[in-house]
C-alpha cells in the first residue's frame, strides 16, 4: 500500500526532500547512467507527489513525480521526474503514481492540459492515461524521448 502526499516545495521536510533527491539520483543518474544537472531550478516552485510505503517498519519513498505550473516551463502544466524506486517496481506502483499525479495536478490547475517529456519506450504506458504524442523522437541525455500532451 502506498500513502500519497501532495506538497509544495516549501512544505517538504528536510528528510523528505533528501529522500526525493536520493531517489532521483538513484534512478535517473545511476541506474540510467545519465550525467545531467538534476537540480534545474524548477523544484522550488513545483508541487511534488511523494508515495511512501513501509519496509521493515521504516517509511520509504516508493514513487515520486513533480508538477510544474502552466506558463513556467511550458504553456501547459507539466509532470516530470516520474519514478518508482527499485523496491516498489512491478506491483503497479507506476500506474498508481500516474493516476494519482494526474488527479492532483488537475485539482491544482483545473482545465489545463498536461505536457510530459516521456522516454520513447514508455509511450504506450503514457498513452493509456490519455497522453498523445506531439513530437518526433529526440535524444535527451542519451535516451530517446517524445513530447506528449493530455
């Protein structure tokens, strides 16, 4: 079971922020072997969805994404840094994360479209949530991506 928390950056505790940054580093930089500047200046103005589960009595981050307001990075709001941690994969956590993330984002910014920059191999996964591809594939940090809108 995952417990969801939707927080603005200013509402994150130091421990929660550390868990997020450590997970982003583990997944995007170490697992995917991508050297890129994860700290891009967008976190401070964003809302963050943190999914926690309990492992051996400890609260552990299982899933995460961030939501950037419309007009900040793109005309539309955007969801990004979407991840599930190794220990939370293959049990539907990614699907639960996207469903919860879309619901939270739509409550935060009603009536707005959502843009994502998706890894190309995950196109069918995001399409199952109503996202449509709106760009040709492009290389981002050595991984093929596409832009999608919902």
